[in-house]
C-alpha cells in the first residue's frame, strides 16, 4: 500500500513531462502555457507547479536527459584518449552541444542566463550539468597536455576557459542571428579553437607525442 502513492506521483509527473515535451516541440516554449500542459496531461495547473515549481523548471526537466546523454558521450570520448589534432579533439567534444542549443533556442537562452535562474531541484540539476561541462573541457585540455599534445607549461584552466569563451560566443551568435548557419557556426568555432590551442602547442608544433 505504501508504494502506491509514490507510483501515482511518478505516473503524474511522467504524464506532465510527456505533455510538456509534445507541446514544447510543437508550439515552442514561449507559446506553450502551463494551463495547456495541465490540460494535455489531465491534471490541475497547481499539480504542474507542485512537481516543477515553474515553467522554466518544466523545460529543464523535459530536456535534462539530453544533457546527461551528451555529458556521458563526452566522458566516453575522453576515456578513449586523444589522438591526432588537439583542436579537433576538443571541438569534437563540443559540437554536439552546439547542435543541441541550435535546435532548442529557448534552452540555449537558459544556458546563457544560468546565474539568473531561481533555485529549484531541476535548476540545480541543470547547473550541475553546466559545471560538469566546464570541468570536462578542463580535463580534456589537461589530458592533451599530459600526453604531450600541448606544451608542458600549458595551463589547462586558462586554455579551457578560452575554449569555453568561444563556445559561449557561438551560442550567442547563433541565437541573435549573427551566425545563422550551422555549418558557419561549426567552422568558425573550429578555427577559433585551433588558433587558440596553437599558442599552447609543444615547441615542435605537432601536438602529437
């Protein structure tokens, strides 16, 4: 008996998430109201807020699985170890993230305004993913240095911060229409990262041990 209320709670949450996902995909975030989500899920509006606090947290809850999958994919690539061009290794880790944020502009805006988000369980999960992304990029740069693909005196935190600055710039550029084409965004990102990492290559300039 004790498990039934919990099961009903999970089922209600899953219905709300499914309804929100359908409406966000069909109408977009701004044109989807919480009332519409509640109606589609067959619950009261107050029930939606009880589970997700506000519409922002509902969007995060809908999309967080995609971010977790990207984080796991980055982890798998780093575990394989770098080979070949250092810049290609780093940009390859981040291209899927750029693609996700191109496909979901509303979610991209959330990523860009992390510091303004209200504290809530789903918001905390989202921020943890963002922090893990930055930590993973730093880990990737550290691995490049430790395997001789960057100079021994390269500073991983500094190099990673430069890469992430370009990453943010690409998201902003696409969101405001300054870099409207996906191919142009990816190509510019690759060139910027390659130029930045070239300042940290070993003296022989190969970046390959």
